[in-house]
């Protein structure tokens, strides 16, 4: 008996995962070439030292700062894994840890000025990657994909 297993390569989850990795890779490539990105960070991105995992901090860190546990929850990561990413980003000068004014026992992770420049470059790169996506699949398909993903993500 032959088992047909092509479904493993073509189901929505796998396609979404591939699409997200491709999109994030393109964003990082654009950031590596962006003159607005601090040079040391552009070099890290160009040498694949900044990866999709680091984008979780860029996507989820609140402008007013976030606690590590909230940041980990938003990214769907363990507190330990997010702590490792925060440590790296802190060493690169993207974020800093400050005492939480509402709870002296807690620390807030906040963007540094360099981190805010990184965030601005991320916004620009995401915009460019979206333009490229729309050009690749057509405006109508891109609109349907965006609406479908938005509806699905809210469930």
C-alpha cells in the first residue's frame, strides 16, 4: 500500500511558515542594505547574525517598554529564550533594562535610541517587502491574503 503524503508539503501551516520565513529574510536583507541602520547592526544583519528570532523583539516590544514575561508571551516564546534574545539585543545596544516604575521588583525592556533607529528601519523594510509581495502576487491576491490572515489571526 502506497501512502500519499504530499499534503505534508502543501498544508496551510507549512505554506504560512515558508512565507513568513521568506518575508522575514527579505526584511533583514533590506535592513542590511539600509543606510539608516546603525553600521554595526547592518553588518550583523548582512552576516546573518540577526535572525528571525530577533525580529520578535522588534515586532513585540512596546514603545513604552515591556516586561520580559509579556514580551515572551506576545512572541510565543519561553521566558528563557526571550531572555537570551534580550541579552543579545542589549549587548548590541538595541535595548536596555530599566526598573519598572510601577513595580520595583520588575524590569522594563526598552528600546535605546539605536533600537529606535533599528525599529524605523524595520518599518521601512516591512513596507518595501509588502510592496514586493503585492507586485509578486498581484494587488487582488495580496488583498485577499491580507484579509484572510487578519480574520484567521483573530480567531
